[in-house]
C-alpha cells in the first residue's frame, strides 16, 4: 500500500535543477532580503541580541529559514518556466 502511494507521488515530482552557483546566489539573495525585511517587524529584539545586526538571534534564524524557503520557491519556479 505504501509503495503504491510513493510510486504515485514519484510520478508527479517536477524536474529539479542540479546545484550550481546560480542556485546558491538566488537562495543567498532571498535570505539576505528576508533578513533586511525582518528589521521592520514589530518586535525584532525579543530574545538574545545578535552582535552585528539590529535583530535578535531568533529573528535572524527565522528570517534565514524563511529566506531559504522563498529561495527554493524561486528556483523551482524559474526551473518550471525554463529560465534556470
């Protein structure tokens, strides 16, 4: 039963690009944009402070995680339309 579900899911997976510097640059830029946008949230200084940026460590980690999610979405979208 489980193997048939996995086979059905495997048939619907789109083609994904191999890692290259363009993919890394896209994900890095999206993560940087999310860190910059995180300074605009209501309470970016809740928790231990980050020594360089005007945000806290939990805000930094959350912004980087969300930046990676957005970056992967951009990479998959560009791959789907044939630009990457």
